[in-house]
């Protein structure tokens, strides 16, 4: 793709030092005040962004969506900006952004058809939009699902249709991330006799290289800041525990509770190296983006891989015990029977509540009809045979 004409340069915005990313950053420009620049933040802990609506999502969705929301707020894009979400089927990120930023104008694009307002069916490598159609283009967990040969063209397309910002989040290649994904996929295969769908696709496509993505952004004059998002050790533990919970049907309801507690108590301090994913924020004007990741001490990746191996062995040992237990009907039948009885009791109680509610609704409607029939207007219209 030929180098695009760069947008008019803005005066440099305040910078807050070198981000805590494993990848080196471009040196920051000297600070200058500029009323036209978006608001800056020393980190992404923005108390004015209410993320409570995200707590019903899984821990993984909460981590990445909350990071995108904080970035959107820090860049001032929540106030009426036009944003394109690439690969966003069925529109969950769009729904999140519009719930938190009511003035934002979101368009979702994916190859999968979906009947909803602002949804466009199309390819990331041939976006059906004019140049500079959006204030920002977002790609969340999409790049790793594209074939290696089309990733760079897709990035060039994001830059073509963006007026200023391109924000890309994905898991990138590293020893710890590749090991974690391969072993979680293997555990899923063992417990459910099938691969973990989207992880299998990551492995087949091979995860993108973070330096290649940054290079594709910088070759057209963009400046880039990289944010770690979610420690890989935390991601591995959560994914492993969730698979084990799903293996034992009686424990499945605990999965949502686990995610909720992680999001409330753990996620805020979890954006550190080695990270499971990274988010690249690119400014097409070439000015250093006025935000920086929180500076958290990184953990030695070799030590993390050792912990991952130990946890992987433990998770497979637990999985083996659960599978043996599930294969012994004499042990599981009483537990499953008790669970089903409780579920039936809950269904009956719900139906009784609904029946009572419907009966009360019918009574209110009968009372209203009696009042209507006794009114002067009703009797007059009835006498005139209009009713």
C-alpha cells in the first residue's frame, strides 16, 4: 500500500514516560499544551468511566472491553466520535461502547451477516468505506483469526478509513502465550473430546507478531503506544478453572460467579507483562498518543512458563479425577438426581409466581374495564351505537 498523505500535525500532547511493554516505544515529544488535543491520562484507571455494565461478561471479555472503554475515554472519543469496530459480530463491543458513551456513533463490520442497526457485512481486507470515514477504527481479537498473508493489508485498510486513531487488540506470539493457548486447548480436548474452537483457530493461523503489526502502522507515519492487557498467568488459571467447572455439570453456575469476582477484585491490577494480549494505539498524525499504560512491574517470562507447566500438570490431574468420577454412575447419580430435583422445584416455583402475577394482571384489567363501562363517555358512545 502506498504511503498516505499525512494529516495536519497537532502540537505534541503530554507524555508520561516509557510504557511497561516488552516492545520499545518511540521517544515522546516535548510536552506542550494544546486545547485541540484529546484529554490525557497518566494511566488508564479512569474513575469517571462506569464499567459496571460489563460485569456480566466473562472475565476475558471484561478485561479487553474495559481496556477499550478506558482508551476511548482517554482519547476523548466518547463524545460523538464515529467509530468502526472490525470483526465485531454480533455487536457486543458496540453495545458496550454505546451503553457507556451514549453520544458515540458505532458501526460494526464482520463477514457474518447480522440483522441490527449500524451493522455492515464486509471483509477487513476491503472495507466498504471512503477514506477517513471514521474518527477511530477498532479491532478487538480479530487479527489472530485472519490468515497471516492478509493481516498487513487489513491493517492498511484500517488506516485508510480512519481520520486519526487505529486501536488493535490481540494475543501476540511469545513463549508464554503460545504455551498457555496450546495447553488450554489440550485440556478442552481431553475434557470435551473436541478442540477449543477459537483457540484452535489461533494455533492454526499462528498468532501475529507484535513488531510486524507495529511496523505496518509506523510505516505510514503513525506513532504507536502498546498496552499490556491481562497477565498470561491469570488468563491461563481462569481458562483452566472454567473448563474444569464446565466438566462437572453441578459446578457450571460457579463459572459466572468466578468471572464476576475476577473482574471486580483482580482485573484492575492485572495489566502487566508477560501479558496474554496487547493493545496498540496508533495516532495517524504521528503525534505520540497522550496516554500511557499503568507502570506495573513485569514478571520474568521464563519463571511464568515454569508456573504454567506446573499448573498445566495440576489441571490435567484434576481433569482426570473428575472424568473418572463422572464415569462412575454409582457416585454421580445421587448428586445429579438431587440437582435435577432442585431445578424442577425452582421451575415449579417460578411457574407459580408467574401464574400469580398473571392472575393479578387479569384482575387489574377487569377492574379497569368495569370503570370504563361505568363512565359517562362509554355509556354515551354505546347509546349512540358508536361502540
